[in-house]
């Protein structure tokens, strides 16, 4: 899968692993299935925080922004960091 301006290798990897129906976006069900040990309530909350346009799915652009923020932020209070990290 080629990366685009609103994509990244991290985005492509997450979609390849979690996008169950191959529609190029993550539904709440996709997100919960790929929770990787995160409690369902926390996974649902992180989904709502990352779904910035409120359409009920995560777009490639939303995933890319979250991945970039999560992977590059040194601030522990960064939204993507705190919304996707499992509880301590």
C-alpha cells in the first residue's frame, strides 16, 4: 500500500492489521478488535477522542495525525498519547 500525503507507514500498518472490512478506515468495531489489551471502555474513549470529525470512524488522516502525535510527542499529556495508552 503506497503512502499518501495524509498517510504514513504507521498508518498503513495500523490499517493493514485492524481494518477488518478493507474500507480504508477504522470503525469502532475495528478499533475494539485491535485494542491489544486496552480495556473496552478506554478503547472506546480513545476512539471518540481520535474521531475528530465525529463521523463514527477513523479516517486515514485522523489515524495519521494520531500516530504522528503519539510517536513524536515528548509530552505525556499529548492527546494521542494519553488517549491510546493503556492505564498504568
